[in-house]
């Protein structure tokens, strides 16, 4: 039962990520590929769970292009959008939905409903 709960939680995290992440803005410092470095659900580390599903952390990434477009990739799915730099990080827009990522300690992170995702630039 606990394993099923973790599988469902991980699936929801990935679905949420595809729904909330995309990109739009211009900054040579922030442009580039950002790879998943942290995944927590309810305070529990889920990074090690990725390999149980045949996934590697570097297969989940956020690519911020210098032209203000971006791509989010997870589970062999991608979402396209736009991004722009803000005073505290990055605002990403996909299908009209804005999400604010905080920049701290060299990571872009987002938290929603107890799920935390962070990305480090390659």
C-alpha cells in the first residue's frame, strides 16, 4: 500500500510539473538547461524514486532559451512556453498559466501543495 501511495504521488508530481511549468524572458545568466536537482513530496525526498521508474534526474529539465522561450521535459513529454526574469527568480508561462520560480543558491525552485521541485543549471 505504501509503495502504491508513493507511485501515485510521483505520478501526480510529474503531471503537476507538466501542467505548471513552461517559459518566457531573456537573461544570458539564466539562459540554458536546468536539470532537476530536488524533488520532495510532503517533506519526503523522491529523487531516489526516479530510478525505480527507469527515469534519471537529467531527463527532467527546464531549458530557458535566450529568445524568451522555454521547454520543460519529463517522462518523455515536453511543454513549451515563455519565461522572463523577475526580481526573485523567473516567471514561466505555459498556456496562459504563470508560475514563479525562486532563484536561491544557484537553484530555480517552485513549491506547490507540499511538492518542491528544484533545478540546477548545467
